C-alpha cells in the first residue's frame, strides 16, 4: 500500500515560491514523484480538473483568491464521494480562522516553518484515509450492483414461476375447451353423415329442419368455444385505458374454462364436485383478463381443498361503492396459522405439488386495483374468499341484445334491396353469404380477391361492400383505401378471423364502417347492415 501512496498526485498551492520549492524537494526526497504546484491561486480550479490531485496542500493567505475561497469552490466542484483531502499551510492562524477552515472542508494543518517528519506523516495518513474511502465507495457500488443483479435474478425467477403456473392453468383449461369443441364438431359431423348415408331423409322436411337447428346450434357452440380460447390466450394481458369487468360474466366464463378440473378430472380421481352460482351483473374497475386470472387461481384452490364430495359457490353482488365476488368451498379449510400466511408469496401447504404463488399473485392483483380480499376459514369447515373492487361508472342504456332463438331471418333486421359487393377468397364462405343475402332479395356481385373486386366496384352501382381482410394480391384494407380514394362514402363491412388482434392493437383499417368476426353470424350481419340502410 505504501508503494501505491508514492504514486499519489500532490498539488501544492502557496503564493510563496520558496515554500512551494521546499515542499516539492521534501516530497520528491521521500519518493513522491507526482507533485504539481502553483503560486497563482487563480490556476487552482483548472489544475484540479487537469491534474486530478489525490491531496491538496493549501495556503490560506494569498492574493486574488485566498484559501477560504478555494475551499468554498471545492465544495461546489468536488463530489463528496471523491473525497479530496486538504491540508492547510499557515504560519500563524487564529482559532476563528481554524474553525472556519475546518467547516469549509480542511482536514489538517501544517504550521510554518515546516517540521519535515510531520509533513510526511500527515500527508501519508490523509492519503491512506482517501484510498480507504475510495475503496469503501467502490465496494458499496459493487455491493449495490450485486444486489440489483440478485434482485433482477429473483424477479426473473419469480416471473418464470408465475408464468409456469399460468401456463399450467391454461393447459388445463385448454384441454377442457378442446373437449367441448370436439363435442360440438361431433354433433355437426353426426347429422351431416346421417344425410350423406341416408339421402332419403332429405325428403322429410320436419326431420331436416330439426337436424339443421341442431347443426346450427353446434356451429354457434363451436364459435363460442373458439371465443373462449381467444379469451384464454389473452390471459394476463393488460387492457389499455380504463378497463371494466363484469364479475358475473367473468365467473360464468371461468366455470366453463375450469370444468375439466372440477368435473372430469375430479370424477376420475373419485371426487364429486359441483359448482353453484348466484351471480348479479356487477361492473368493476379491473380488466376482464385479471378477473379471470384471479378466479382461475381461486377455483383451482377450492377444487384442491375438496377431498371427496363438495360444492364450490360463486356469488357476485354490489355493496355501496364496491363490487363483490365471493368464492366459497366446502373443503378441508385452513388452520388460523395457515390462513394468516396463505397470501405470502411461495407459501404452500401442497408440498412439491404447489408453488405457493397462486394466492400471492391474487393478492398483488387485488391490491394493485384498489381492492380488498378477505379470507374466512376453519379446519374441516371450508373456506370463503371475498374480494371487493371499486364499482365502475357505466352507462347501462342501449341495446340489450337479442336471443338467437328468434331466428336468423327476423324481419326487424330486413333492409331495402341493395346491390352488395361481396369479396372473399374462400369460396365456401362466399357461397353461404351470397345465398343468405340473396334470400333477403339483395343483388350480390361476387369477387374472390381485391383486384377483381375493385374492377367490379367501378363497373357496378354498389350500395354496400362486404369484404374479407386476408386475401392474395390486394387485401381488404388495400381495397378499402382504393374505394375511399374514389370519394365513395357508402358502408364497408369487413369480416375477418383477426378481430381480437385488430381491436387489442387498435389497428382497424382506415375507412371501415363495421368490423365483424368469423365465423359470421348472419343475424349479426343483418343487424349491422340495417344500421346503414
């Protein structure tokens, strides 16, 4: 360490050149080769920047700038962490001046005439203090960096565990969705195969209408299942803006999504679990995806708590300014000590079968959305979790929807006879839509791509354009732009299988009057058309 001290950079500032020379010779004699000096106090600031001294020997009584002014300058220019020690050189100093120098940052004093041994000892001691200070500061920086690295690693590991838990839940729900989808497809395939195998049944109008109603219901069920799958893949995503969730609607979705867990899988393990619901429409300030995430965790926990036979009950209601969702199970319950710890991250009573993050995630989401969670539980008496969120202020006026049981050809939605340009590269889709539109009396001009559609638009008198989005050569968005550039102000309805992506990313093509998803529900299409005519 002493060898390192010899490499220290020492700056001497004194208007008396003989003092400067005397100190320089003394320091060089003791092996300090990096010594800089000045007799002009005006040069000190620039020397501090260029020479970067490790210690400053400073006279107080000097022309231009005295030592006190230089000490004040150093207080503004030198960072506290840099720790530049200053030794004041003085022939005679009053107690008042000594106290002032100490307050301004001076750390020691050397009295003229100099005691050479004292000079070297005081300089050496302060240099050691400086290097220890810098070393400590470096260690602190390294420690802080290590803490940040470890914190980031811990956060990453925690996020990965949460993601794994979500993927596990998604996998269980997806398996149930696939099961339901196969059931819907089986209905459609079954009846179509009956008529293909026994074509004489086509002559029985009543039998045919019955089959078509069942097939239509199977198609609607399949479309609903696909929508559930889309909602599932939105799991955990944040909606932009002010998000509002209907607690009752979310609870109904989760009952369907978690059905494999509480029904099929439970039955396979010899457990009989039923779900009851007492749900009121309650809209609260939280995104639907977050409500689904919460309810999936709580329903799964409730299922795990029921060992043989039991019931899970979901209730929603409003209380004052809060919306309430309650999940109760008749399972094994919790001891008081477990109840107090159950929302701590990584706390689990399931051993290797649990991560202990489910309720921790739930608690974090609830807290973030200005909500509250209450857990009531007793061993062998079940558990009730009550969650409260601020009610949303929404306008409930408007359309209340129409039952699909009213039939897809309800007369209320019939419009005047229209010339419709129908654009879709999928022939089967176009055939069905063209047939349905024609049955309403409309004139349908068909095109299988955007290029042919634009030619048809220019050559015909068109009232309405219905177009697919994804098509070769010229897609629906490009076709829409081309039509709008002709200053045509008629309605353009776009039908696409990418509705969720378009709405979530706010990338709806410019010029579109309405956006509908696939598969097309003809009642919805007719209702949309009726808004424009």
